[in-house]
């Protein structure tokens, strides 16, 4: 702790406010306190009571700032705003890793539209949802369109316009063309917003009454229209789950600690029906108190975009609940109550939310376990099969591809910790071997790869650099050769000639048998073995990588041969064209003007190239 920090701690005021912890000028934590002197001092003088996360944070603090406020409520509000603004590293942060669609209504417009939104933004608009999918959103919007003729177009309001088709069929009030004032429009909009909040009963009752009145008056066309609208609303309601015997609007929030994070589920209940739910993750909050996590979630989630209902049910008590209630009441414009139910239907609702979280956590754990079995577990199993003393971290697979000895290429595909490392993959063009000789080609490729690695490794060691940071210096722990004993023997000879002894094996395609060096007996793994699946993925990727590169080279070679006879195309221009267009297909699909963009190729020559590539044109 530096002298300036000690002086600041000693001179803290005994006042409510917020504090901003800093590391090298970056704000890494924001907190609130009734008494700043007591709260901030605790970080530096009572470290034995801190969690690992807090100890790690304190070790990085080299400065802090404070902001004084009048009382606890102001401190709550300020802390929430500062966290949203700075997103400090050590604060509990709300993370939504799902993309559910919403219905969006921008109330700042004179004539707001109801539209589908793929994600929720902090733009001051009202959002309803989330919904289970875009189809559900469109169903709701279709029903709304039948009930409330709100505008759907994005054009500017122009009274000189003629009403569009939507207006002519009664699906739009046509504020762009008719004498509809914003006040008149708002009356219909408010009814639509009330409907979106789940208040369906008044709408259904009004439709029934109108249908009966029209029927009595023998206005059967209008009665049939009311009947169809009523059926649409009833169908929509049937698709929603009746979850409560009361007609209240509630949000139910459950919390579950899971590893290093905290998971939360919020269920949206409107008029006693579950109209949607959503799960969130509070990253790095696994060791934090449940009440503090729920407080931070509530303060970060609710706002102008997510207006809270009158009742919020929680799975755990929150500290200073009265202050949180006051903040939500002030921001929403209506009284908001927070409670932790102990019995009855309300407790059952909270239990449902927590049950959903446990199910999600179990699925995540199973997925993680399955991923581990397919990667690290498969590497461990492979090491046992091959008799290795340690689990291989880096595995490289090699395959040769050629067409009757022409354009022979090799691919080197890499897995690290059982997972594909595509950025490490390499292609090799044959340099010393003539004709179709896969054995000699394999010898050349392994020699070149390991020679590059040894040279770069020596250079990085001399400079004190990590070998894993080089292009070739991170040598493999295990090498897979796509082929049988012949290719394997040549690869092993190349390795031994460089003074290395890296474990190596071949995989023959016939019955997926493993061949070890100097061993006449092959190994056949169980077809359900994770180790077999891992080396099959590596072998198949090496084969695909080599074939793709070989196909591209053949295409370029064929195009290059066509360019040889084109007037105005010499060696320099041919190289420039082939370099500019990465594949033969790109060159064939290029227009004359696109070919002329190649440096050094005039438009007249571009015409000649295009004509040579398209003789049928």
C-alpha cells in the first residue's frame, strides 16, 4: 500500500456515498456505503475475512475515489448508474447469453409502432417479452393488428398521402394521411400496451359484448369480425400457461449458485399467466451473498426499458429491501413490493424458477463433462493405449494428397488439449520428391516441419521467449500419420535423423487400426471409444485440409495454363492475376472491370483474359 493510499484511507469521511476502486487508472470496482470510513477501511485491514475474489481485487488497488451523497437511497441509485457506466471488472455484472425476441414500442414517437426486436437495447423504448421465438411474436402482433389498428410503416407523416392498403382494410388508423392526433392515437396505443401486459379479460369481454350487440342488430358481418378476433385472442391465451390462481402481475426471480457464477431465472406472470421467462448469468458471483446478487440484478435489470410489475417474488432476502422498493417505485411510477414467500402458491412459483435453474445447471454440467470426455479425456485414453507416460497436449496429424504425382501437397492439422487449433494448421508443397511417392513425400514434410521447429526453438530459448509463442517452436507431443506402416516408418526415420524421439503412430483406413513403430501387431479400438473418435476427427480434418488445398492448386494450375496463351499476359502479369484472385473460381467469376483492378493489367488485357476464360461468351 502506497503512502497516498494510506493517507486517503485515514481521512475518509463518516458519510454515506459511493467509492470507486482503481488499478493503474482503471476503475475495477464500485461500491456503496452508509459509512464510507468504516466500509472502505475494511478492505485493507480485515483481509482474513475476505473471499478469494475480494483479496485478488485488493491486491490490485492503488487508488480510489469517493462520491458523497445525502442518504442510502441516493447511494443505491448512484452505485447502479456507475456500474452500468463503467462495467468494473470485480463487480457483479449481468450477462444475458440468450437472444430471445421482444416486442418493442418507442413511446418517444408521436405515433409509436409495435415492432419485433431481436435484442433489448437501452434506448428508452418499452420492451415486452422475451418470447420463445419470432413465430410467437408475430402471432401476438397479428392479434394486435386485428384488435388495434396501429401504424406499421416507417415512413414520415405526410397528410397529403393517400391511405395505404392497411388503412383500407381497417388494419391501420392511417395517421400519415388522416386527421388522427397523437392524443387520439395514444388512446388506442394504451389499450394495446395493456394487452401486451397480459390483461386479456377486458378485451375478450368487450369483443363478446360487441359481437352479441351486432348480432342482435343483424349486423352479421361486424359480428363475424368480432367472433374471429375473439377466437384469435382465446387461441393466444390458450398457448400461455395458467400458473397462478390470482390475476396479479408478478415477476418471480430465482437464484442458484453454479461454480464461479450465479444463475438467475425471471418468470413474467401477467394476469395469473406465465407469458415468458428468461435466464441470466451474473459472472464471477459464485462466492457472493445471495441477497447482494439479487439486489445487483434488480437494479441492473429494471429501468425505463423493463418496467417492474407491482410485485416481485424472490428466492432469498435482499439487504435494505425497503430502499430497493423505493427506487423501483420511483422509477416505475407505481408502488412496487418485494417479498420472499414462505408458503403457499407464491412459494411454489419461486420453487418453479429455482427448479428450472437446477435443470439448466445439470444440462450445463453434462455438456461440460461430455466435452471433457471428448477432448482431455480422449487424450488421456489415447495416451494409455499408446503406452505414453504423459497425456499429449499438442497432437499433429499429417496427410499427403496428389494426382498421379502432380501437385503433391501435405497438410499438417493440429489439436491442442483435444480441441481443434485451426490457426496452427499448415500446408506443405513438395520440393525434393519427383513423381508419385507418398513415402518420400512424408519424409520430406516431417523433416521440414521439425527442422523449422528446432531452429526456431533454439532462437526463442536464446532470447528467453516461450516456445509456445512461435510459429513452429511448439513441437508436437504426438504425431498421427494418415497411412499404414510404410508412411509411418518414413516419418519416424525423418524424426530420428533430427535427434528427436516424439511418440508417433499411423492410422490405416481399412478397419481404423492403429499402427505403432516397430510393431507388427495393430491396435483396434472399440468403435465407441473417445480416443478413436478423436484421432478420426484429426485424420479426417488432415485429409480434408490436404484435398481442399490440392483442389485449389489444380484450379490455379488450369487457369495458369489458360493464361499462358493470352495476348499481353507475361510471367509477371500471370503471377499478379493469380495472386490477386485467391482461387480459380474467383477469377472465373470476375468481370472485366474487376480483372482490370489487378496492378499492371490494362483493360485491353483484362478483356483478353476474360475471353480466354469464357470461350463460350
